[in-house]
């Protein structure tokens, strides 16, 4: 048990939490210093007591080791700090509630009348003070030697590396050595004389060993006039690193130089005219703050010189490096070879099967394999234990593996990152998290420290990037190509579990016995497959929980928007008592369950910041939800039965994320939603006619981010109403969708006024306009000032007879024009006066029943266009010259029966794929060997005409499988009509 207590201290979580508590007390005292004398006096006393404890805890944490006698005291301290944080949160929520009610109060009795739960605040503060006084007295009763064990720590400081390596002990790195050696020996024609090659990977993955292998290679030795090896520590500054390089280069000379200038000048002289190889082992971000000054010493070196640096940080890897080498974990066979060597098991073939099973537990870390082999050799580990238990369950992991991982990866993290990192232990191994969702969870828990005027979640995203740069998270692309999904390596996840002992746990629904979990635990997840109400009752004894989240054992398969949710849990309801027992919850995630309603007792969750009901059968949100004034995130995606939101949703003035489906979910917006001026996420806004539902509700929502789809725009009366939405002030929006519904058969001149008034900010990246019944598009849509606009979709605009001059938009990459039923021609006006569509990569013209001709392309137009699709244009007869399209790779012509021929000048030589379907005239003109246009296409590698693949008439023919080709076309069209871009 002393190990656990030591763990609590050495994680840094204790002091991190304490600092948050002290800061919040100071804030409250300053904010309401003249309001409630008795409460303020008690808060000041509480602050002094906590600061006294903080000084002692900070000192103890630096020692790392405690006696068993102090273990209970330290756990009580941590619990008390968290209780104090909950109490301060309760006070803060009360102040926010008074703000929401819009009343001015001058004495405690008024507060009690307005906010009943505030009546106990003075008593709770005094009770907290008594508890802390007792802990201070007990803490003072221990002498330093009684608390701290002055013994040789098991996790010794990592010794500096050297360039020497025993290659007989290295397995599985031959390919890595070959690739890195090739990079080191190459000489770049462009760039400076010195190239930087970072080796990037997790702590303990073998970066130093790989660098040693290359450093000592015979070919490398011949290539360089001078080789230097420097082991860099965390506290190594510019002077110490430069001096170490000089000493390595000169065999110890220069150690008497005492200034940075003298060291740099001497190093420059030493390296002048020489091709050198320098290895900087163990570089971290802190070492690179003066990189520009550091590299001045190398300017006179010979071309082909290399600096190889090993680092765990993506940020460090990006410094002055044109390329980096990412080192992946070892394969299981290589780990088994290490175990056999360290365990003296060579020749024992009967162990091979079990050995490979054990090697999988190393997760590719060579030092873990070394520890396992050594322990097997010494008898510290048994084969059966290794086979039947996970590493983190074994005592050897706690004493031999975990301390090294902690020292390498965790100890030097800032305390605010430690809380965020340890929180991730509530997720099971290999769990995929979405970056923004994780940041929202951290924000809900209060882990993110404010930084001036920066948005809390912007700071949180920086926290995430800091952890990712330390190789704690790796990207996991999903089927839509979204790169914002990540997961932890298994050993890193184990580390998070250890440092969060007694604070976080993950339970499985078929294993509800949690005898080893402290009743003071704060964060929990339920990994479910068949959850029953009785399973939820197990959590009643953890009354101080701040997080409860349901997580499916098997992640749900993504489903189309608004299809019936894939319910991973059969949990149909939440007991009334659940919310009464767990009144401190800040995060509640019931997503992917079968619940259809929530009990009114959810109003007891006054601390709640994050509520996720996505992918459920929920039909109605209980009214008490609108009294949870601290709620910041409300997720309601894929809830097809939820048609209305509570009327008083406007009272949730701290709400930042209201996340529901863009289309076909809510029948209308809640009244006065414009009062939610802190909203950052609002994917859809359905415009109503009556006051409180009109588009003007968007006026003061200046914080909106990401995308928004504004529908039912036929309810906007005129330009003034449209302009009142102030879309030009929504500078954080990336995507805007504007959609009219329900008006067919007649032109609507007022819609041109409305669209003019809906001009967005110039930094917009994606625009979609649908159902527009005006005659012309407003000028802003083609304004070159929209310098970041990359995608435009114009759909179902039945009366537009003229396309806007989109060709002058400098960043436009994707353009879809669909279902323009009166458009008869596309000419030079579409391109503009000068070279047009300079960034366009994909162009689709679809469903144009009256389109007869397309002309006006010139030399230098569309130089980047790769994919061109012309679909369902039954009257189209002529095409412009395509030979200008020097980057075109795929031309798809479908359902154009009147198209007379391919362009007279032919097709560009870049074309790789030509598809012609349901276009009879063109089909005949492209017949093999006899069609009038055959010679224009015979050289194209892949030709598909009416589901027949035609081999190209040249030696380097590449015939594409017809099934693959058709799947490509389906995917391409799916992406074009999807709700969001692929």
C-alpha cells in the first residue's frame, strides 16, 4: 500500500488540484469581497489553511517516497482538496445562477430565498475548515524523516547515453537501420550545408539504440570527417549543449571556456570545412528555445553534414528538419528474441509458443522485453503469471517497468497536463477518442486553466497537442478521412491507470465487484454489453463521482445521419435515485443506450457541465435540465424521436455546445435561443416567422465555430432581417449552408435580397446554397476577397440563368453545380476576365436539363483540375477546349445523349481515366478503331464506355478493374452529395 501512497504523491496531481482550489478561493473572495461577511471571512481562513498545506505537499512531492504511517493522511489530504473543489464549484454555480436570474442581492437571507441549496454553504465551509485543521495538526505531528523514506529510490535517474552499442543484443531493427543510414549518407543538392534528421518515437521504443547502430556503421564512419555524440538532459541549455559538442569534437578540449560566445566561436573553427555527423540524444522542446542561435556554429561546415536527434516530441521534430524518421514498436518476434537472450532461454524450443504469447505483452517496447527476460532468469517472474495476467496487474510491473516509463514520460510534465493525461484512464485500452470531445470533457472537469482572453477550449486543444507531441496519442483515421480521432498506446494507457489510482476506474458490466476501488473515486466509466439497472446501483457507493460515462465494448458501426440509432446497450431508463445519489456529477454520458426518457431528478446535478444523449431513443428532455445553469455541452446527435427542446433552454447561458443533427431532427428551434451568446457549436438553425424564432436570434452568437446550416430561409422577410443575423461577424465559422425549402414553381425576388444580406465573413472555407429561387446570385459570392473559400456547392437553384463569376476565387478547390433547371449556357463570364480557377481540383456539373453549351475556357484556366464530371445534362451539345486542363486525370461524362463530340483539340495528355455512360452519340464516335473521336482517346490508360473497359493502345497500358472503377464512381458521387465533404 505504501507504493500506492508514493504514487499519489509523485504524480503531482495532489499539488495540481490544490493550486486550483487556492486560486478559486482567491477569485471568489475578490469577486464578492463586500457581499457576505461571514462567508468571506471563512473563505479567507480556508485559503490560508490550504496555502499552509500546499507548501508542505510541494516539499513532500519532490521526495517521491513516503512511509506507510503517512499513507492514510495523504489520501485524506487528496480527498479533502477534491471536496473543497466541489464546495467552491457549488458556490460559483450559485453566483452564476443569481446572474442568470438577473437579480441584485445584498445579504445572505436573499440568497437563501433565491437558491435553496445555498443555505448549507456557511456550515459546509466551517466543516471543511475543521477537517483541514485536523489534517494540518496531524501533518505537523510527523517529522520529515517520519514522512519521507531516505532510501535509494528504485527508479534511479536515467544515465546519460553514449555512442557505444552491443549489436548482438539488438533485434528487429535491420530495416530501420538501413533506411536511417540511407538518409544520413545522402547529400541534398538544395538547402544548406547541414541537414537535421529527427528520430521520433515514444519513450523507450529504441530511438537511442537505432542512432547508435547508424553512428557506428562502417560506411557512415568513412563518410564523415568528424563524429560527435551528445546526451542531452532536460535542464541542458544552449551553453551546456554547445560545450558538450565541442568537447566531443576535440576530445575534451575547450572545457575551460566559460562563455557561450567563446564556445560557439571555437566550435565553428573546429567544424569549418569538415563534413560532420552529430547525434543529439534525448532532445525535448525545452532544449530548442534558442535553436536559431544554436545552429550558427555549424554554418561553415562542409555540405552533407548531418545532425541526428532523438526525441519524443513532434514539436522538436519539426524544428529545422525537412524530413524525420518515425520509429515504430518492435514486432513480437523481435521482443521474444530479447526475452530469450536476457532469460537464458535459447535452445528451449518447448517454450516457443508461450514465449511468443508473452512477447505480445511487451507491445513492441524492447526495454520491457529486457525486464521480462531478466526477471524470468532471476526467478522474480513466473511463466504462469505472465501468461495469465496483464503486465499492469503484476508486482514486477509496479517495481521494474512502470517506474521507468513514469520517469521517462510523465514526471517532467506540467501539473495541468498530468490531470488531463490521468483522466484518460477511464477509457479502456485501444479506445478511440475524438480530440474535440476529449477537450470538452477536460473543460467540464475544470482541468483547463484560463489564459487571458483565449477561449478555454483553445487552451485545451493546446494541452492535447502537447500530449500528442509527447507521443501519448496517435492518429486513427476513420472512414470519412477525419484525422481528429486518436488512441493511446497500451503501455501509455497503463501508465495513466497507475497515476490515477483511487481517482479513476473503468468497470465492465459483467464484473461489477469493485472491492479495490476507493469510495472517494471521482471518475468512472462503464464498459457495457448488456447493462441492467442493478449494474447502475453498484455506483451508488461512489457518491463523489464527477464523471459517469457509458462506453460500448464494441464500438458502433457508423450509420447514416438520422437513421435509427445503433443501440449498443439495452438500458432503457435511469433510476430516479441515480441522480440523487450522484449529485456531484460534472460529466454524464448515456449515449448509444436505449433510454427514452430521463427522470426529473436530473435537476439535482447542479455541477453538471457535459451531458451526452446522442444515439438514444430520448423523446423529451425533462424541464429541470434548464435549471442546470453550469451546463456547457449538450449532445443530442442521432436522436430521431427528439423533435423539441425545452422552452427555457435560453436560461443555460453558459452553454457552449448544442450539438444535434443538421437536418430533419428538430421541428423548430427553442424560443429566444439567441440569448445563448456563448454558443460555439450550433450545427443547425431552423428559421421561424415569429419573434424569438427569427434569424435575428443569431445576431449576438459571435463565438460560433465550425459549421452551421441555416434552413427555412423562406421565413426571412427581407434584406434587413437577413443582415440582422450578422453572419459577417461570425469569424470562426468554416462552413456555411444556406437553404430554402418548400417554394416551387415561381421566382422569388426577395430571396436575392435575403442572400445579399447573408454575406459571411471573408475567412469562410466552405459554402453551400440550396433551394435558392432568386434570378441572380449576389456579388459577394464571387468576391475574390474570400481568399480562403475552398468549396462551393450550388444546388436546386431553378431560376438562376447565369452562373456567378466564381473563377476569380483564389483558393477554390471543389465546385459542385447541381439541378439548375433553367441554366442554358456556361460562358466566359463564369471564369472572369483573367486566368480562372487557379486552385480548382474537382468540378461537377449535374442535373442541368436545359444546358446546351459550355464554352469560354482559355489557356492557363483550371491548371490544377484533376476530376471533371458532367452528369445528366440531356441537351448539352458542345464542350469547351479541354486540352488546356494540364492536370486533368479523370473525365466522367454520363447521361449526355446530345453531346456531339469530344473537343476538337483533343484531351490533355495528363488524362488517366475516361468514363462515358448513357451518351449515345459520343459512344458511337469513340468506337474502337472506327469512331471519329477514337484517335482522341486511344492513348488513355483506362477507358470505360457503357460498362466496357477498353484497353489503351500503348505499351504502358494500365487497365482498371471495372468493378473497382464503378465503386470509385459511386464513392465520388456519394462524397459530392454527402452532408459534409469526404
